[in-house]
């Protein structure tokens, strides 16, 4: 099952969907690696067959996507502590649309996709984890993620902490679609 959602954001229809790596590199570079070469926005595992990328894309009045992602995130199949898990990486929202609900909707879309896939495969609960920037902890807490462990430094990037979430059932897709157009 492919999770695709469409919402109105400030009068513009925005599509939240799985995508290819190249579709999200612009916003990932802009927000996560500003002032550095674009190659630094490519992460190990981006091209692995099991890696899932999601993006938020503005739609024009005809329904066609405008060029460039408004937001992005990636889930890498990366076990943790001997348990199968998905690592959230590279989540960002363009500075032009910060604090308008794009990040939370994008994360809900991706989580719905993972929960539905886990239900289809009989592999619920789905374990999620991330090394989150400390400055983003309040955002993740509002999305149901919990801090695990102490703050640590990622050289050249800043203070981070491990966060975790467990998806128990596929109804997250129905919840994520509430309010969809």
C-alpha cells in the first residue's frame, strides 16, 4: 500500500507521497547542509532498495506538481539492538513553509505507509528510531515520539538525542487521511 495524502496548506494543495531520492535533495541540502556541497546531503543507504523516501510537493491548480519538494524525510531499514527497525533520517521542511503543518503531515504519511506495510507483512509493531536534533524534540514529542538516552554531539551538525516510536496498527492510515482532500 502506498500512502499518498493531499492537504490544503495556506491555500495551496500539497501532496505528501513516497518519492525518489533526487526529488528531495534540494530541500535536504537547503535545510540540513546549507553552505556545503550538495553531495553532503546524500546519506549512506539512500539508494538501498529497502530505503523509503517521502516528500511534500505543492500542486498547481490543475493538480500538476510544481518543481521542488517543500519537505522531505527518509526511512532506512536499520535494525537497532537486534530488533528490526526503521531509522528516520534527513527530515526537513523548506524555510519558506516552516510551521505550517507540512512536517507533521509528511511524518504521518510515512508512518501510515510503514504501519500498513507492517500489517500486510504481519510484522507489527513497527519500531522506529532517529537521531534527532535537540532543537526538534518538541516537534517529535507532539508526533508521539519519545526521547531515549542522553544528548550527544554529531560533529559539525550539533546536539542530538535518540528518539523512538512504536507503530502498533495500520489504522494510522485512516487517522492520517482525516482531513485529507
